[in-house]
């Protein structure tokens, strides 16, 4: 199980760099930086992180093809890959419809947009030309000038040849799709190296895995080629009560409010109690909100608890096919303590 961490660049980038250095020292494999235009810019944050770390894989989690062209995302990722000695990854999803429409950006054919942009970036990051007449992208001629291509070797270590010449490609930059809906899960499983799923409970992954498997089979791929990633709301403490002292309940409230009823029913949640949470959030009543969040809601939408409770949940996720677990903010009532505790108590368990 790979262990990743997510940060939101709503704080000065120096803080993100400090937390990421701590995460790297603590043994995390990946850092994912969220992308919302109203926060600090994701690629600026990744540049600072790349220059200040040595081992951790890093990338946007997730950018979208509507507010930035995949050509620019590919160029940014190749630049970060160069700066970081080959540690760049890309996370791309549909983006947030409400935010994009506020910017006057049309959110048309989101699944096609994500799938086409993954293919677009695969070609550009390996240094190839991309020409495409798709549902969303009509690309006449795109190619990056900065990719350092190297000979591709076959299984025996010999250079692969085509038309008498060695095949050359840039270093691989894994591309992950942020996906929730059934169509997005299936279609991106046909092309992506990983899938980032915003969920914390094995029930949601059982359902997601069916769609991922459909996509993988249809594309003739092996499920092992996909890093199935749980992008989970997470809070650890010495006790469950301590873990709940930070913002974990507020995060759960937003997930409850944003989830369709079908998801609430999947987790056997009381719809009246969920509607109460929606109402309080709608009024901006954050004082009464924590008391309206039930244990069942927390269990459905977050991983919260002491070391043993967190380990058990991550193991359960592994059993249904999760191969990377990303601890999403809040992480713990105090971020630095949470990162250190995960480094001491969780990561060694999964790396042994
Ligand atoms: N969004 C951000 O803006 N910033 C972030 O940092 C961010 C991080 C993140 C991390 C993990 C993750 O899983 C999601 C994350 N998101 C972030 C949210 C992400 O950008 C998306 O908003 C979110 O994943 C919701 O997308 P979805 O996978 O559910 O797909 C949407 C488009 C959807 O509704 N899909 C449905 C489905 O079944 O998959 C409906 C599909 C649909 O619209 N179909 C149309 C049709 O006609 O059938 C379109 C067909 C076509 O060609 O596209």
C-alpha cells in the first residue's frame, strides 16, 4: 500500500513546503496538491515543493482540462519532472461545475474532456506529436520541445527498434484521473495509470471497483496497471475523541451535504439527520453543526480514530482493491503532530 498526503494551498506555500518535508521524512510516498483557482496556484506550490524535497512523488490532485489546456498541464508536469529528478505525476479530473460556471467556463462533456486530455498529455509528456479530432479537443499539431527522450528498452534490456531506428521516449509521468461517477470511473480506467477516488469507506470502493474492472477489461488492460487511490478525509489522534477535536466533523458535514441521497442510503444514514446537517450548513450555523454529525456519518465519510482504528480501516480498503491511501486534510487536530504520528505508527505497519 502506498501512502500519500493531500494539502490544500489555502495557506502560504512556505507552510506546504514545511509540511511536505515532514511528510517526506515520515515516509509518505506521494504528495497531492489540490487545484482551485481561488487558492494559491498549484504549479507554483509544486515548484517550491520540488526544489525542497528529494524522494516524494508530487503532483496536482486534481487539476482540470477546462480552466487550463492539457498542453500547458503537460508542459508544467515535464518541467516539474526535470526539477524533481523524475518525481512528477499528474492528477486530472472534471473540475467543479459551480466554480467553473462562475468563471463563465462551459462544462461540456466532462468525461470525454478528461479521457481525451489524458491521451493528449500521455503523448506530449513522452515527447510525441499529438493530433486529435475529438468530442472536446480539436488539436491540429501539438508537441513539447523540452522532453529529453531516451531509448526505450525491451524486456531483455535491448533497445526497441522501429523502422531500423531506436524508439525514444521521455521519462514516464504517471497520469491519474480524479473520478467518482460510474462513467468517469469506467472510461478513465481504460487509459489512466491511477484513479483518485474521493471516498473513505470500503462500500464505495466495492462499487467503484466494478466500474474500474469493466473499463480495464474493455481496454484489454491488467487491473495491476492501475493505482487505485482512496482520497480520504482523515484525522488521527491518540484516541478517537482526540482525533475529532479538529475540523474532521466540519469536513464530514460538507461531504454529507454534497452527497446524493443514493450515497447516503448506501451507508444506511438517516435522511432526516442528513437534511438537518444540510440545513445548518445552508444557514452557516457552524456552532450547532458538530452536534448534528453522527458517528454513522463520520464512519461513512472519513477515517477517524487512533492508530489501530485507522490501520484497520486502511486494511479494509486494501482488501477491496485500494493500492494507495491518501490522508486528506485535516490529517489530525494539529497537522504536524498528525503527520509525525502517521510516520511513526501507520506507515511502518504498511511497509513492513
Ligand atoms: N476538483 C477540483 O476542482 N479541485 C481539486 O483539487 C479536486 C481534487 C479531487 C481529488 C480527487 C477526486 O476524486 C476528485 C477531486 N476533485 C477536485 C473533483 C473533480 O474535479 C470532479 O468534480 C469530481 O471527481 C466529480 O466528477 P465525476 O467523476 O463524478 O464526473 C462527473 C463529471 C459526473 O457527473 N460523472 C457522471 C458519471 O457517470 O461519471 C456523469 C457523466 C456525464 O456527465 N455524462 C455525459 C453524458 O452525456 O453521458 C457526458 C458524456 C461525455 O462525453 O463526457
